[in-house]
């Protein structure tokens, strides 16, 4: 397990990462977590007392990697940018389990099923995580339906995710 202190930082204008909160991961830790720089290693551990798992480190250029902090993690931490946190991480090789209800619905739509499983594992996990993060059964059902529609209507993974996040699609 690697342990270090880091300041929570926030991107300004930076493409898809605009306004993301994150902690910078020391280069020596990244080198030990992954020898393949084309694969973003997933980590588990603690940030202060908040348990994390299956979080991917993201490359930001010049060999630097970050650990993005989503809203739930920041809320649990009760911290914002410029606050210091104690980070304890290790590689997380556990399998991500895709949302069972999504898988069931995909089986009823062969084209959507084929497109979903043609995507790389990280894209599949992104869609499943968006569904798992729903706070109500109604929101979960809407996100599953939207995922199916996106798989049927779009041809690139980026376009599918862009369509999924559009507010005007129910």
C-alpha cells in the first residue's frame, strides 16, 4: 500500500477534464502500479477515512497521473480544492461487475448488445457506473433505457457517451 499526502486540486479549462477535482499521484507510485502506460491502473484504498475502490488513474500528460475525485467522494471527505488529504492506495485487480438490469435489457436488443460488448471494458464500466449511481429506481430505469437507445443510435463510443449525458434525452 502506498501512502502520501496530497492537495485536492481542480482543473480550469482542460477539455473533457474541465472543473474536475483530483489529487496528483506521485510518479514513482504510478511507475510501480503499472508498467503499461497505455492502461490506466485502477486503485483501491482510503482517502482520509473514505474507502475507494475501482478508481482509475488518468494520464494528464508529461507522464503525470491524477486520481479524479467525484462529487460523492468530495462530499464524504467534507473537503474542497486546496485542502490536504491522506491518500493510501494500492492496485485494484478485482473485476468490475456490470449492472445486472442493464445486462438483462441488452439481451433483449441484439444490436445494442453487440455494440455494448464491442466497446472496451472501461467504456462498458462507465455506462454501468452511470446506472449504478442512480439514486432512485426511476432514474435507474431511465438511464438503462437511455443506454439502450444510445447503443442503437450511435456508432462511436464517444458519441454514445455524449448522447447519454445530454439533458434533453429522457
